């Protein structure tokens, strides 16, 4: 399943302007913000890349986040810890819950 298929209906070709300062020349966020509040903003934006109610493998989650953020594992963990993505007990399947979860907070 290709990246565009996973986030069909969305145009995420360009990072939001507040995150472009952290991106390298290719547009990939290669260094995360040092301030926790900025990391949280980034994680909350990354949550919008996923379709509500759709199941994803860990590889798909990594690919979706990894299109924009080099340290996709940290952002994935932040999304799981905040409940914006739910991981099965084996860590193989992820789903964005149908009920809205509270975004990551400080």
C-alpha cells in the first residue's frame, strides 16, 4: 500500500510553516524541536496524517510519519501514549480511534 493511498484525500506535500525551520533541504524534519511544547505540536499535527477508524501496520505508521519526520519512532510513541493512535497488545496493528482523543498535552 503506497503512502498516498494511506492518506488519500489529504495533501501533505508541504509541512506546516511552523515546522519548516526543523526540516532539511529535502523537507524532512531531521532534527526535532528542543522544546517539549513544539514536539507536542508536531505530534498533534502528525496525528492528522491518519484516517479515523483505519487500521495500519507498524510499517505503515512508520512510513507515514517518516515521510516528514526522521525520528518517526518518537512521534509514534507520543501518539500512542496520548491515545491518538491505539496499538494492539502485540505492537503490530495501530488504529486512530473513532472517538476523538485529547491531543498530546504538556
